[in-house]
């Protein structure tokens, strides 16, 4: 049986705390920093025009502490300002690439229970970005861990196979990639898409921006194994580190505000490790 795991919670500014974390020691960074001009009453808010400048020193430290085969998942979304979308997320992606990060994938979290709404020139967002960055092109990824049931698609599509479905059919759009649909006939599970359909968290009213347990859990399954180390430099109420503990991963959480640190500390202490 695997030896016990460790959970380390640190009260402080991640811009300073990260400097004390050893280089190439983290398997997965999963975090949701304060979005531009959001949570002003708690974190003070960062202007969209200065967001990239504020984040880049943090990004440099994250690059240093991540293992060469590790992954960094950044949950972030742009805001609308003066009638149009601000470009700070796009600008941040470009600047992180200049730092040495590879922008390898983008996942979308579709909030299934998001209620409708509108402004004069737009509708309510029902999604958020989860940007995947890596140090190298050879990173750990355990795709079988997140496979999903075949579902109703099989009932309709696989019962009416055409001749082209039975061979590796060339793409109609000229990409060169093809598929052999018949390959899925005997399977009960398939790989998911990069869109995650998860409801928002409604149980925890003590923090202004809580995501559901299933969100970090999905990425922890995909990019780590038991005994690996997960870092959240913007821990908030501790969801990521609490889930990591449950899944028998080592966790390091950093939080700036004492009230959220104490909340995270309390919630994580109550979370039992999963016994195998």
C-alpha cells in the first residue's frame, strides 16, 4: 500500500511563496486566479490593462516549479468592457508563450445550471476557459482515466454504418485525418471532447468564486497518478487541494487572505484520504 501523502497549506502572497518551492517538483498546477476587476472587495481587483503585467512574474515561477512532464491548467475568462470583450486573456497567452510555455490545449467548462440573462449588447456567459500549458511536448497524460460511457450516439450512428464508415475514411475538409467509425462497435466507453459539462458549485456560500469538485478532479485524473503533487497558488476555499487529498495526491495550496486560508484549512482537514 502506498505511504501517506502530504498536504501543505501556506498563508501568503504566491509571488513570494513560490520562490521557496523547489524547481521541477510539481506534477500539476491547477488554479483560478482572480479575474480582472473581479472580487474587488476581497482581492482588490486587477485592472484588465495591467493583468498580464501582474501575472507574468507568477507565470515565471510556475514554469520553474513545474516538472518537465507536468501540466499547468489556468481557469480564466475575459470580461466585457465598454461594449466589447477585453483582450487580456489573449495577450496573456501570447506573453506566456514568450516565457517558454507551450499552449497545448484549451478546454471549455460549460456551466450546465447557469441561469439566463442579458445586457444591452450581449447575453450571459455560460462557460469558462481552462487553458493548458506545458514546458515540453512530452507530458504525462492518462486519457483512459477520463473516458465516458458511449451513450445514445452509438444507438443511432453505429446501427447504420455506410461503406466509408468501415474503412479509414479521409477527411472531407482536406485535413488528411480520417476515421473508421466501425472501430467503436464493440466499445462501451469513448474519449471525451474538450468541453466539460459541469454544474456550478452552490453549496459553499463562504467564498465568492467556488468551482465544483468535479472540475479539478477531472484534470487530476487526466494528468496525475497517486503520489504526484498538485499545486494551487490561488487556493481560495481549497477545492483543488481538498480534492487532491481525497484522490491521494500530495497538495500544496497558497492563499493570500487569512479568512479564506482558515476556511480552506478547515475544509481540507475534514476531507478523508481515499483508502485503497
